[in-house]
C-alpha cells in the first residue's frame, strides 16, 4: 500500500483570515496607535508651549500698556512745556513742579548675541521714578487714594460723594523698580517688577496737613497711597508733598531724607544694592501687600535714553558733576530741583562738585525700555521693547 502525505493547509478562521494575517494586522494597528499617541503627545506639548508663550505675552502686554500710559502723561507744570523733552537742561534750570528720574546702579551685563546677531543685555538695578499729571474732568481723569476713616484728607482734594474715604487728585509720583524674589531660572536670578503710585496733595491742603493740623508719623503705614514721609526736622509728623515739593529728591518716595552729606540727593533707602521698598516693607496692612506687583519672574528691566541730537539709544552717562552719585558709581538722570524748603536747599544746583549739583545737564528726547521675563512651565523667556517719545 502506498501512502501519500499532504502538506497541512493553513488553519483558516470562519471569516477567511489566517492567524498569521491577524497577527500582522494587530501589529500594524498597535504601530499606528503608537504613532497617533506620539503625535498627540507632540501636539499637546506644542499647544502647552504656545499657551505658555501666549500667557507671557499677555503679561507683558498688560505691563507695557500701564508703562506707556504713565510715560505719555504730563510730568511737569511749566510754561516751557509739560513733557520731558521740553526740559532742556543744557540751557534751562530744573523745573518748579514735577520731576523725572532714571537710575542705573551699574552697567547692563552683556550676554552675547541672538540668532539675528542682535546684542542681549541683562539689567537688574535700574528703575524709573517720575511724576504724572492727568488732564480732563471725567472720573477716569482722576487718581484716587484710600485714607483712614476720620482723616483730615477726607473731604479735601477733589471730593467724590460716590467714593467716600478717598482722596482724589491728578498729580502723583510713580516708581517702577525690581526686587529679587529669591528664585532662579537655571542659575540666573529672577526679580519682580513693582509699580508704586503715590498721590500728591493739592495746595492749600498741604498747609492744613503740614502746619495747622499735622498728622503723627506713627500713622505713616495708613497713608501708603499718598506721597508723604516723616518730617526730617522732627520725625514726629508726616510731611505731605505737593508737586513743587516733589522736585526735591529727598522728599520723594523711597529715598533717604539726608539733607547733606554722602547720601544726599535722594539716594534710595535700601542699599547697596540701592532700591525702593515694596508694599509691606513699611508695615502696611497685610491686605494690601502685593498690590504694587506688576510682573513676576523678571530677568531684566533695562532703560536707555535718546539724547538731543543723537541717533541711537544709550545708557545714562555718568554724572560726574555730583559727588554723591560719583562715589556710588551710579548713573543717574534727574530733572532735579532749585527749591529752598528747610532743611533742603537746592539753590546751588548749578554749582559743580556740590552734593546739590544737578547730576546731568542733558535733554532726553525718548526712552527705550526692554523687559524680559521667564516662564517656569515652558522654560522659555519672552522679551518686549517699548520705545516712547517723551
């Protein structure tokens, strides 16, 4: 008997597919699912990155809108003009109402160039400090400050029955400055950008507050939204500033009250490194701490000026006329003062070598302000540059 052997036929399922074909199909499905999962992950990550950049851009937009509004406002009350560029200090004396100061504690740190060959700098000890004066008679054209219940300031200024317990005026001093927040971006220190606004009182309100019915200096933390500080002659009473008193550097927010000597001329109270106090540093209510914060996780805040006749922005020149800033190594532009208001006497503002000598006799046409911030989630930075005609 002859036996014939047949090769076994592939086992087929009811639907006609072999096990091998099913395994191949399942492998393809798993492979495609892996591709889709990776694509979804990349898409999610890209969306996360874009959202982070968008959030950074939105933060910068809000800060620059506020900064531009302040820079566009009037800063002085002078027959020669209310703008900074109207103050030609090369041939004119200091203004009688209002001021404008740019402080550069040190030269910006050069970090190299970007992909487009543009230089990058990092500045952390520069700030702006100036007065603003609003125009108009609409509610939005007035600034408001909270005052304690029962204060003499209630009912003074420009009263508004809709907002009792406030003081309204159109003059204020504004300061933009950085303070270290204790964190880093891969080793680079991070800072927070603050904006302080303090209303100046109107005449003759200052006579009532400073002469007739002085307010105890122990209440200073309650007047954190008004331009005031303890009277340097006695330290017992608060001295409230008018726009003409604010020309005197020592009377301004965050400056040492020294009338003469090595720290005259309005040197910041915190130093070195020289800086201004935040809300809360002077004992203000915990409810308002942080209200002056504009941006967090700031890497750099750099200010440059365009001088009359120049074609490019530069750092503030060194003020060799004034020994106070000369000894500190700080580059300071200040419209300064020529007022005499005891214990301050700025009649020698044009005497070179005096601690009351005007730091720089220049004319500023425009400002260039560069702000760079860091986002921890995306580990990216975003930068904006504001160029403002002054």
